[in-house]
C-alpha cells in the first residue's frame, strides 16, 4: 500500500486532544484527513455517523474483528469497542493525504508498532487527574459512573506517556496547538520512509 504519514494523538479522555486534532485538520498545508473510527458506543450530543465515528452494533463490531478488518481495535471501556478499520487508512492514503488519529493509548502504540517509520505518536498530557475530572464534568456528556470509569483509566494511561515520540503538556491550549503544529510539520516533511513503495 502506497501511503503518506500517520499522526497519532493519544491521551486520557478530557485531556484536550480532540481540540488539538481539530485544529490541525484546519491547517491546509498539513494535508491531514481524520481517521474515522468504528465504535459500538452510542452517539453523544451532536455526533454524526460517518463523520465523528462509524456507529455500529456490538454484533457488527465483533464480526469485523473475526474478519480481521481492523488495523487495531480495543475494548476501551467495558462493552464499548473502538477500532480503526484498515479500509479507513487505505481510503485516506489513496487520496495522497496523511492520516490523523484520535485514539486511545493502546491503539496509538499499536499503530506506531505496525508503522514505526510512518508514524508520529504524540501523547497529550493533561495538567492533572483532578483537572481531567473537572473538564469531564463540565462537558456534561457522561453520567457520573462513566466519568469515574474514565478517571480510573486515566492514571493507567498517563503511565504509558514515555513510550510515545513526544509528550505535549496541555495546560496552555495556545502553546499546545502551536507545539502540535510544529511537530506534525516536521514529521510530514521528513524524507519518504523505506517501507513506502513507489
Ligand atoms: P470517546 O468515547 O470519548 O469518543 O472515546 C473514548 C476513547 O476511545 C478516547 O480515548 C478515544 O481517543 C478512543 N478511541 C476512539 N477511536 C478509537 C479507535 O479507533 N481505536 C482505539 N484504540 N481507541 C479509540
């Protein structure tokens, strides 16, 4: 498969990585397209099927696992499956564009392992777990139970940060956005990778 670059942003839920990814998608020279994940969770608020996620049933998700359709997949929270379909990366690379992922730490590291040369893996670090809790509560999109589930996972996720290529501290959003832009610019301007066939 002839392809461009892969840019992974991973972080605990509520750390602001989605804001960073959205910002980068609006920088035309980065030539990025968002990898739309498949998930078995219910859509939230204004989320649109085929734009934010491919919302599919747990049954269909498990069928895709059986068919080996996923580049990576994860049961991020109990009974909530998330995964990147191989066809998604193929679709974006076929357009000659670079792929940007907003996925969990395990999935992010898996992509880095599969495509070490092509992938820039960035961990977005929130100021603290307490701050995460405040942000998740403000978002008002999840129940107390779901928020606690996400907070419990956050500490485990924070421990994986050193395995990423870069860590961005998101205490000042403006700085985080600038830093992210610079990192991606540098990565996509690097020479073509050896695994990429002409
Ligand atoms: P949310 O439910 O808040 O949209 O996402 C929950 C977590 O799942 C986030 O950390 C998000 O980045 C992650 N996630 C979204 N899509 C994928 C995916 O395709 N694979 C993996 N491994 N994680 C994903």
